[in-house]
């Protein structure tokens, strides 16, 4: 007994000390990051998130087979903590059991059930990794670029935890020291029983352990007594060694994921970006750094993100940039930043000078990687540990634009147009009321306080005001609101770009200047309720303007139309019959969880038969316009809008509908490029509804 106590505790002290030092070092490294915006969502919200995402494994279960395997592995390790208590107790007392419940047979069943479930899950993981090996599928594999050696090592170590557990439990049965028997309070039989007799006295509830005991019984009580001690010590050694392995590998997520999920900014939707400090020039000094150009510029939350990455590749498999042949992989980007963080650890912890340190772009992150992002949020949506990839990308863009003046050449014209003319196309405010010419009724143009009889301020947006296809959306929306008796007005030439393209491009200063000007205008006219047709405007005004003092009730026109239809104020016609497929705009769907309302509008039309694309709702695929990509050429790989449009065309629908002018433009361009514009139309949901009313 003394020998196994010394060996077991010695192994534990050594390995736990190594792991403890590593975790303390990691804690200091992560806390060396810049302050992050307030993360606490309240005890109720955080508890709900932990239960749903960590305990319930909600995101992982979206991928059913690997999700179930991970669910049983995670819960297996959680519930098998009781066996760790039993193992350490057995070092001191071979008949140890957990006080109060230690001899209850139901515990033996639960332990054996989950031990078996973990082993089955490991087989599933092995098959999945072999089937999706990068050597077979290269870029198509979500494991492309991951540390595969570490993955196989952890599968082996987990299997060894379970195998040694079952072996020492089987030997315990054959030596009469197993805590679970047919009758609670069982004591060892009379001296001299055989291993077979002892095995038969053990409870069948611990089914897996009893099967192993049957295999070991022919060896006799004496050999089983030795095997019990050997496999007990091996079990403790593997568990302690596994802790060290986790501390030094990508499997840190076992401990960091619950923390990262708990401090995630968006428990339900992506929403807006974190607010950066006010960029009023009075607050700027010569030492001010905009964005993240070196590792020390990231916040502690972003460093926690880098450390938490599991390298599962779910983000990579859904990224519109990666899947269309571009160099951006959200997973590889986070892995690269994590490697840089560890390589910079001495400097970060000592507070040393970074004057001679190379910037992250282009040394760690290639510029083409940075500028390929559409900010669609698919990566964040799929990430099982709530990493916020988009925030890190935007922060690096801010540094490139505002500190280094390095960005795609096409972006220069975009930013100049926004700064000088107030819109991305540079057409100027005089063109913002031209779309009104297509209406046969008057729309008030607000030039002072909004009259009491006007319920909504209609924020038309740059595309709705200035682009030919966007104007059709604005016209149909205005007609439907008028038909339903909704009173609304527009700002006309006083409306300006919300600043979304500038912010996603990385020019935070320009965004804040435009946002403040718009907020001042909206406050001046007394805007309370705003309806926006562009999801980018909707998202920016709803989620980002409040951080700059703009508190307004903002809804999207799809939400308002759905309400009008549901209340009977807007009744569809029967003039249209056909098949419609709906494309979810990223900034309306994933970013703000508006999925049902646009579909409700379409479903209300008697002649419409809706058909969903394979990638829809939360899994909806980007059109390629977000992140200011609409104004930048795609010179690498396949065009994102072509990929999405081909999926829509394959449904056989005669109308591709959406609720975003950017999406309309991108999808319409792709339909024309396919030569299908004579048979397939791209329309906003308001246009489809209006078509049903035409006689």
C-alpha cells in the first residue's frame, strides 16, 4: 500500500505542478492584453448561455454525428470525475467508496455507461478524421492546417484513461475490492474465494467492468491484485499526464471554452462590433494606436479567443472566402495569431519595447487573407467556443488603414466618396430623392421636426437611393407601406451613409464622424421609430449607434411588412404564381436573427411556393458584398456571388428573393453572368408581394 501511495501521489504532485505553472503563465499572458469592453451579461444570461452552449453542446450538435460523439465525451469526462475520486481513494484504502453514494449500484452503471460511450465516441472521431484527412481532400477538409499529431495524441490518451479505468475496476472485482455489489454494504467474501466467485458477487449494473473482470478472472486473485495496483497507478498517471498535455496543446479549450463562452459579447446574435474609444482628435495623442498591428494591441478577450481555438475547422468549412478558393481561413488566421502570441510572450509579460517588432500584416497574416473577409459571421456562428474572428480581422484592418495607409486600391475611391459625397458611389445628396419620381403619391421629406402624424422615418440607404436596382426595392417598400396606411417620411438629401462600409473597411474615424453627423440629424428632427431597408444600415443604427449616443427604435422593412400582413393591414393578391427561394442577408439573419419575418411575408402570398436552399437561415451563405467587399474586385478564386447564385438556381425557383439591396445587386449580377436573367428574377420581398397585387 505504501508504495502505491508514494508513487501515485508523487506522479500527481509532479504533473499537477507542471500543469499549474503552465496555467498560471497562460493566465498572465492573456491578462496582458488591452482592456476589453464590459463583458458581463448578467448572471441569468451567462448561466443560460453556459447551460445551452457548454452543457447542452448546442453548436456542436448542429453537426449531428460528431456533435453526439463530443457530447458523450464531454459528459463522460465530467461524470467520470467520480472515478477519479475513487482512484485516489483506492491509493489509501482498497475498499474505498465515495461517502453516502459510493456503494449505490446506479453510480456503477452511470460510470460504466459513460466509459463505454466515450470509447464508442473515440471510434467515431477516428473514423471522421480518417474519412476527412487533409491528405485525401486537401482544402475541402476542415482539418486542413490543423495540428493532426496532437489530435491523434489526445484520442490515444483519452482511450488510455478509459482502458486503464476498466482494467483496474475489472481487477478490483476479481480481488473483492469493487465498491458496487449486488447488495449495498457488501463486504468481501470469506478468505480463499476464487476470482470467478468474486466476479459473480459483483453487481451486473457495472456491466463494462464486469465484462473486463470476466476476461481477467482466469489469471487468479493474486495476479489480479497486482494488475489492480498497476492499472490504478497507470490510470492516475494518464489522467495527470493528460492534464499536462492539455495545458500545452490546442485542447486548452477543455478549460478555457466555458470561460470564453461566458464572456462572449453575443449570446444570441453577432450584432454590432465592439465600440472603440471615441476618436475625437482631442482624445488622440502621438502614442495612440488604432486597431491591432502587433500582439500587444489586442484585448485580453481576443487573446483568450486565440488560446481557446480547438482547430476543429467548422469555421473554415463555412467561410465563403475559403470555400471559393481564397486564402482566408478563419481557423488558420486564429492559429497564426495564437502562435504569434506565444512567440511574443516574453515581450508581452515583461512589457518590453515593441519598436523593432514587425507588424502582424504581412509577417503573420497575409494581406490577401485580411481583405478577403466579407464579415458575414459564418465563422462566429459555427464556432463551438464562441471565438469572435470578425472582431480581430476588423481590428487588424483598422491598423492597416489608419496607421499604415495600406489597403486595396479600390478602397481608396470608396473612402474618398464617402468622405466627400456621403455615399460609396460618390453621386452626392442631390440624387437621393430621385427614386421618389416613380411614386404616384407624396412622401414627406423631413426638413424639421417630424410631424406627429408621421409614425416612421424611412431610412432608404445609399443603395436604395442611388442604385437602379436598389431603387426598385425602395419604391416597392414605399408602395406597400402606403397601401397599408403606414405614415412615413424620408430625410431626402439630408440622409447620408451610416458609415458601415468605412467601419468594416477599417476606417473607424470616418465611421464615427459619419455616425455622429447622422445621429445629430436624427436627434434634430426628433426621430423615434426608424424603418430601414438595408440590413447594413439596420444593423449599424440598431447596434452601433447607441454606443455613440444614438438611441432609436430601429426595425427592418421585412419586420414591418410581416407585422402588417399578420394584422391584416396588408393583404396579398393572387396575380403571381410561382416558386420563390429566399436568400438570407448575413446582416439581417445571422447578425440580427431576423429569419422568420421575410419568409412570413412570402408565405402569405397564395400563389407562392417557397423552396429553401441547402444553406439557409443560420447556415445561409454570403452573397459576397459584406465587409465593404461590394466595392472591391474578386481576383482570387471563384466569385462568392456566383457560388451562392448557382445554389439558388439549382432549386428551380423562378424568383430569387432577398431583403437586402446589396444582396439583390450581387445575386442579379450573377444571374446575368449565368445567362439566366430572362427566366429568373432577383427581387426584394416587397417586390414579390407587389407583383401579387398587379392585375
